[in-house]
């Protein structure tokens, strides 16, 4: 990061692999946030991270886990 750039804010989102969580991740990334996303399905999280990076230039850290 260059000296004149400010870091992007980061949001933590659970249940991000499908449904409302996935849609919310897209809205958050569109608003300029990087994300940490958690859900049980690693493949879906990876696909989401790739999509958000491509469409919104977001940095996405995936955390496959079950939070129950």
C-alpha cells in the first residue's frame, strides 16, 4: 500500500456461502469493504471469494468452520 492510500475497512460475515449471507457479502464488498467470511462449505466460500475479488476488488479471507 502506498503512503497516500487508506486501508479498506474489513467486515466479518458468517453464513456467507449461500442465501442472504452470500448476497450480503456482495453488498458489503460493493461498498468498499474487504471481508472475512465463515461458513461450513469451503468450496462455496472459495467461489465467493473469487467472485468478490473479480467483481469488487475485495480481499476475502475464507474461514471454513461450523459455528454451532
